[in-house]
């Protein structure tokens, strides 16, 4: 396990040196090595740090349950609202937005689909993506600019 991560000094410290599964199991978290790697300065490492903090607070099982819920949401989006060009957008949304926001977007989109008689996949995807983007902008997150 972990050969693909041997280049990472944090991985080597956690798993190989200290025998823990994640940084949060270490008494020194957040250590100087973690801070020196500048974790939390860009959005994706900030999200990783938030995940570690949530695992520490709620426990791995509870965090994993939330991740399963996110996975089911993205599977729903891809199955029912993907026009063939929405996969990355939906995946990002399910990673960074609160689950409740995504669920609200889906419900709002369903209402618009019925009231505006939207049935073709391209229009459904466009409508849902616009709703998700608007809700994400309200949270200060521009999904279209994330890479």
C-alpha cells in the first residue's frame, strides 16, 4: 500500500514513520511539515485540510458516511442530468458544496423542468448547472473557475 505516495514527505511521515492512517491521528497535527507544504492556501488543499479537521471532530466513520452521500449525489447528477459535457462540473460541485445545497439545486431544477416543460437532456443540464453555479456564487465559490 502507498507506493504511489512515497514521494510525499507527509505520507512518509504519517504512514511509514509514525504508523498512522492520516495526519489527524498524529499528536503533532498540524505539524511544521504540514504547514511548510502550504496546505490550505489553494482551494483544493484547503478542502483537504477541512476534511482532516472534520474527520478529527466527527470521526472517520461519520466523515465517510458524508462522502458516500456525496458520491450518490454525483452519480444521480451524472445519470439524470448529464448532457455529456457536465461531468467535471458536477464532480466539483459535489466535492466543494454542502450536500444540502446540491439537494436544493436538484429540487429547484425539478420544479423548473416541470414548469418550463424542459425534457431534453441538454436543456436540463444547462438549467441545473445554472442553479448550482448561482448557489455556489452565493457561497463565494465560482465552480467554473476551479481547476
